[in-house]
């Protein structure tokens, strides 16, 4: 990913005591249920095309492409054993970006998604997710909170609370020297 902006990201981690703390993984930043791995939250990042500077600039076809790159494609978060199928996405909430020039807030949109993915045992798993999206710099930052479709109605309140808590803003400019990542 070509996103090279310093960023502040915050979200409420999954609240239950049987969850691992946040960890950095190949998929980004992740929190997962250690009792069975059915619920998880992760932050994904995708570089935005030139000229796209806000959530309002992201039309449905572009959104589909960006989500395929990061979440639903064969190389995405849920594509390890094959690209997910039966993907449905609908916008359920949009917060406008702040008009205050001193604010870094870029606004947020929450989508609800359902899809079918393959497990390591090559079984189909129907899942539902909230996807919180925020633009900062040249990146689209996505918080994905998900569980199985069967468990979704029981966990929906907790997952939505996490989705609502997401925020991504550009970090304040600093004169500190940054270390190059390897």
C-alpha cells in the first residue's frame, strides 16, 4: 500500500474479557475472540486514487473496487482460501466531515455487509460485518467488525458500538525524525 501519512487511529476494542489485546498482523491491526475466533475487528488501509480526497468522492463502483482490494478479494482479509462470494453491502450511516478548519476530522461512513467466505477446512462460513470508513491523507482507513451470520443478532450491539467508535485523523505535523520501516 502506498499510504505514507502519519495517522492517529482510535476505536473501542471488543469489550469482553475473552478477547486478545490488539495486535499487529499481516492483515493490519487486529483484535480477535480467543475462545473461538468468531468475532474479530481489524483495521485495513487502502491507497486512494488521485483526486479522491473525501468519502463523498467515493462512488459505489470505486468503493467496490477498494473493498475488493482490502477485504473481499482473493488477497484481501477474508480471501485467504478463495475470494468471498454473495457479497452485499449497504450504507447505514454517514457522518459529514467537520467544516471547522482547525479540525482534522474527515467524517465517517458505516456500511453493513454480508458475505460467504471459506474456512481453513474449506467449509463455507456466512458472515456479517460493520465496515467503518474514514479518509485521512491519501488513504481509506477501514475498521471491519465481524462475526458469523448466526451470531450477528446476538453480537450486533457490541459490534455496532465498536464501529461507531472508529476515528482516523492525520497526525499533527512534527519536526521529529522518522525511522524508516524495513
